[in-house]
């Protein structure tokens, strides 16, 4: 049989395929008959390996070592704002349904190949194909058959969840679709229905006795487990219950029950927060030392691992990032500052007494965030803004007065005007921060040209995140004691006081949302959180339209004066209603609309 082009996609088939040959007759590379593959156990494993392809590497694997998703959230601003994909498209609001920065931004899989819509549907089809053929395939060990099938189902759920994050409603397809299928009845199902489908795949994987709870062999690094199944179930229901996606229905009780069950089973099977550093000589002995080590180092694969918190980690993507994240122009060989924390992110870190520094119901009194609405109960001092703060602040950002070890020298960060690390608002200056801060969280202390240390492979899910998913769902479902307990478990790891039982439901929800921002900063959560918390007719004007920097003046007596200013004199792009979801690629949406007679494009595109 001859195939003019083997397209392993589901929805765009009608655009490209000119042969009615059944894709299942051919292996994914199109070079051999499927019967040949299924007769060889090693080729069957290779077929499963194809299901693992196209998992984004994230972190610093985007185009030009950019933390692209963070740079597109209100947590970060890139020093490449005078060039590059993020600046030229997102900041200047030049995205469209025919070209969007999140499609064109390489994430480690090749330039211009980051079109999530196409790539993830391709992977979903490969997973469905594998599920359909594994029962008649040759395997080296009969126990492999069940595990392989469970892995394919989990990977299908994983890619569906990624599509939900970016695009919202999706068609549900539980099998491969023939090339000559009738697409006229195809519809986008609600996010709740997609979440239920994701959970079906996850439950099937959880029921498989040969699928492990944990990977204990480095040769199996990156393979999926039952832990991922529980994390995916929790995340799917969290999105389904959120205002952007719930279609006016209240799914919070169900989301809470799913998350509660997940956390209980994860803990029963050996998962726990990483609470004590094993390398105090590198990460220090402070209350947030374990937190920093967790995000800097790969999970270890052992029956008794150091890191019992990571639920799923990508199998590759680690890069050496000292040169983009540390302190600007006075350091040799540091050619760009990369993405720097915004003042808004810095403002999210509480004081050590457990009080937010701002009124979370209205953090700023003006549209441009130049007038912070301070919490009168906080011990925060605007004239000494980095004192007595949540210990995670010093592990997330470098600020004026921070000290770091760089090329075996202790360096004090000096971001005041005239200092060697002062911010620059000249968009041609790539080596200086735009915000007055530099990032720290994902970089191992001491990393430099003479001490090259890769950052961790991307940790897609960890128990701390799932605990905060539980906290949010529990609070929304009015299980306030359990919400506090889940959030407080995460806070305690870094020495922060527990949330008060005196908080109202509305206050507790705001505190948990802020806790997510602090704990999960730089982990690509904030971009999606602020979107799913919006109503379908909302926008991001309050959070992401105007962002600020801290400009510091050093006085003659050695004291400092602190002033906020907008990073740009123009609003930053990406805040409009249409930006709550990515557009479906224009040619895909147009074809589907012509075939089905229904609107497929996301609002505003």
C-alpha cells in the first residue's frame, strides 16, 4: 500500500490526506507495515516510544533560552523585549489566528514546530492507535502488555490536558478516526466532559497492576506512573470547575473529592513533600533551602529516593542557564538577563508573620499598579522592602542586597541607579533586567562559567502543586478546614505560618490563589491560573496590562529610596479577552467550520 503522506493527526486529516489508506496499516514513520511492527517486541516498544514524542521540554528550552510562558505572564518580563518572538508578538500584541507566538516558539523540538494544536493531536492519535493494537502485539514479557497499554492511555490523557490548558473545549475521540470519516457531526465538548474522558483513561491506568507508582530505575526515566494519573485527574477537574470553563455549572465539590482522593493515595504510596535539603553546602540551611533544591535538581530514580515529591518529570530538557538568569552586565560572559521577576510577583510574597503585604481583594489603587494598596496588618516596610519576607522570596528572585556565589566570588547584587546591576529600560540593552530583579529559582547557587550546572528537567507535576489544587477546590467547595490544612502543609515546608481559621471563604480563596503564585512561581502555572479564574467575558486588564519595576536610589547616607515605575510607557499585549485561550490555527478552524457548519474558533480570534 502507498500513502502519499502519513499524517498522524485527528482533526486536520481532511486538510491534508489524499489517500484513503488506513493509517493503522503503517508504522508511524511510514516505512514498514504495521504487521511487521506488531510481530517484533522491540518494535512494539519503539511504537510506544513514539507516544512519548512531542512532550514539551519547557523551562529554558524555548527559543533562545527564553522562559516563554513565564515571560508572557504577569510574573515575568524579558530583557529581550527589543527583539525575539515574545517581544515582537506578545508584548506588541501582534498575534493572530494565523500566527501566534506560542506556536512559533521552539521548545526544544525544533524551530517553528511548537504548534500545540497539531502536535498534541498527532500524539493523541498515536496513543489511540497503540491502545487499539497492543492486545495483538508481541511483547517480551506478558506483564509488559498491560503496562504499555496503561502508559498509552495516560499519555493520551496528558496530551488532552495540555490541549485543554491552551484551547479549552475539545472534541472527544476515544479511537483513531479513518481518513474517510464523516466529520460533519464533530463538535467541541465542554471542558467538564473532556475532564471526565481524561479521568476514564487515568482510572484505567490506575487499575493496571503492572503500572508502577514510582520509577525506580534511571533507564525508565520519563515513563509515566500511577502518580501522574492522580495528578492529571486532579488538574482536569480543577480546570473544569474554574470560571473560564465551567459553563455556569458548579463542579467544585467533584473537583474537591477527586483531589482529596489523589492526595490520600499519593501519600499512601510513598509520596511526600521534600522538606529537608540534602546539600546544605550548596542550598544553605534556611527554611526554604529544600524548596530551592527541589526545583533545581532532577528527581532521582530509586526505591528510596531523595525526592519523593516529584510526580512526573520530562525525560530531557535540562540546559545550562547561568548566563541568562543571573546578574547582568558586570559579570563576564553574561550576555543577557533573560526573564526577570516583576514587582507584582515580588509583592505576592508575604511577610514572615504570614500577612500579605497588599490587600489581595484590590492589590493596587490604580490601573498602572503604581499605588500599592498595603495591608495595614502586615509588618511590611516600604523603606526596607526585602526585610522579614517569606523565605521563598530569596530563593525565587535576586534583589538589591542579595548575595550570590558567582565564579567562586561572593557578589552583592546592587540594583540601585548607578549600581552594576541597575535595571535598564533601554530595550536594546539585553544584559540588564527591566524590573530591578533577576531570577534565581531554577538556577543552582554557585552556577557559573567555571561551575556549569544544568537546571532540572521540567517537573510537570509535584505533590506541592497537587496539594494546592486540593486547597483551591476544597475552599471553593466550602471545605475550609481541609483547604487550610492542604495549603498550610505547603507553607510549613518553607517556615511560613499557617492560614488563620478566622479567614472567610472569600478571603481564604484569595490567600490560596496567592499561595499558588508564590509556591509555583516560574513553574508555568500563573499563566494558566489567571486565565481560568476569569469568566468567559473577562480579561486580564487588572493583572497583566500594566507591569512595574522597582527603581532604587542610593542616598548619601547609604540608605535607599524605593520608587515604582511602569516597565513600558505602553500597555503590554496579551491582556484582552481573546488572550484567555489560544486561537485554533486559522486554516484548521476554517476547514472545520466549513465541514461542520459550527463555529470552532475561540472567541476574539
